[in-house]
C-alpha cells in the first residue's frame, strides 16, 4: 500500500471518530440537559432590628387650646388679632362697646355715694339719740324726768341703730351689684387666657354679639408647641395598644421624617358618631414636641404603634421558617410554640434541616434565640425545574 493510500484511510477513520464523538457528546448533553434539577434561593442570617407595628390614621390637634368667647352683648369696636397671630397671656384681643355697662357702673357708684351720705346722717342722728338716752337715764335716777320721756329716748336710740343697720345692708347690696356691673364692664375687654397662636377668628370688627342665652365664640387660641395625635384604631387592633407604648408617625407632606411619642391614653369607648358605623374605631392619644412649628393643626398622621421591638439581634426571614408545632395542637406545650424548622445548604449544596428557637417577631423577620449562627444561609425558596435546559 502506498503512503498516500494509508494517509487517506487514516484521515477517513479519524473523521469518523470525530463525528462519532460529536454525535455522542450531543446525545449525552441533550440527555443531561433534560434531567430534572432543584434550585435553592437562600438568605443569610444577620443582625438587625425587630419592629412589629399596628398601623392607623390619626389627626393632629393642639395639646392645649381654648375657645375665647364674649360674656357680654354689644358691638365689637376693636379686634386686634387675625388667624396665625402669636399672642402672649394677658394681651388685649377684642374690645366690645362698653357704653351701656359703663353707664350702669356709674349709676351704681352714684347710688353707693348717696347711701354712704345717708349713713353719715343716720350715724349723726344716732349719736344725738344716744346722748338723749344717756341724759334721760341720769335724770330718771334723780327723779327729775318722766318715765315716758325715758321710754321715748330709748326708742329713738334703738330706732336710729336699726336704721343704720338697714342702710348698711342696702350699701352692701349696692356694693355687691356694683361688683357685678364692674365685672361686666371688664368683660367688654377680652384678654388672652394663655400664650399661643390664634387658630381661627369667628367674629368681625363691627359685628354685634348677643350673649344673652349663650357665649358666642370670638376666636380659638392654641399652644402649638405640643401637639396631640388623635388616632382611630380599629377594634381588631385596639387590644394590642397599651398606655406608655411607643408610637411614631409621618405626615402626608413629609414621609421621610418620623415624630416619636408615647401613648398617653386609650379612650374606653368609641366616639359617639361611630355608633352606626360598620367598623368600630377607638381613639388613642399621644403627644409630640412641636417646638420647631412644623406640625399644624388638622394634619393627617400615618401612625405606627410599636408593639414589639428588639435592636441588633440575630434575625431570620419568616418566609424561610415553619412552625414545628401549631399552637392549636392539643399536644403542644407553651414552650414549644416558638420552635421552628428551617433548612440550610451544606458545603455540597444539599439541604440540611434544623430546629430553632424563635423570640420576637414582626411581619418580615423572626428573632433567632437558638439553633443557628450568623454564618448560616437558610433556604427561603425551592424551585423545581423539569429540565435543566429551562435554566438557560
């Protein structure tokens, strides 16, 4: 056989071998890619915070506020403030026409002056009556006067004293009435009962107020340095809310800032206007500092009551754990309610089961007390693929 024939035969053989290897490889690869495969998504155990909250909507109101009203009728001749004005305690806010009240006071003072003049006259007459009484008694001791003259002097003295007592009673009555009239005169000037901000003004300068049957409100004054959050909490969540519980909120206009406070009061009955509502809400109150004046009355607050909180603890995602024993199980013990099972991947990528003891929980995570360390990766999701090629 020639050398060329040998090389040609060898080339054909090698080509057949290569083709066979390619076909075999493709067949093996196709078979391998058609095998079922399981893929795991994991999440590492880490340190973080646990914060379980009850979410509700509330409204901001001033902690301290007062409706300033008029106690006398009359026309407003001066109104020195407007909504948003900042006032100090004792500052003049409104003045009502005091013509009628001033006239009444003047008349009372004149009447009192007349009665006091009468009293001075009566006292002078009483002094004279007493002197006559004493003179008649001395003369009677000497037998130098008649009995009827002694009796007349005695009656005159007693009558003078009775008239003085009567006039003193009239003077006291006039003084009492005058104090009331002077008080009403003082009511014509309305002063700020507290320092704060004018929220609203319900009257206008020149308006006539009628305070005969009720007290008309002139303006509303509030101290905005401390705000109260009035939160409507549904009856399904109210049992979780306790006094002194931490709470925080953000406003619709600034969801990046949190204001923190502590629950001051949980009102024991729902508001009267919710009697016919399908869902019953209870009112929860807590206060926050507003010294920077950012918060305003009537703002809507998105409130979170912190029912559980733990800082810098070992946490695992709730999606990757399962309760070992259900609390509804008749054989479950209380200490077993917090036992959960989890799976981790070993060094070969195979799942391994563990039992952990869990502590506090929120909607996303569980505090790990025993069973895992911070180097563990737990399986949070298992994905089954019928064919390996589905991963491509």
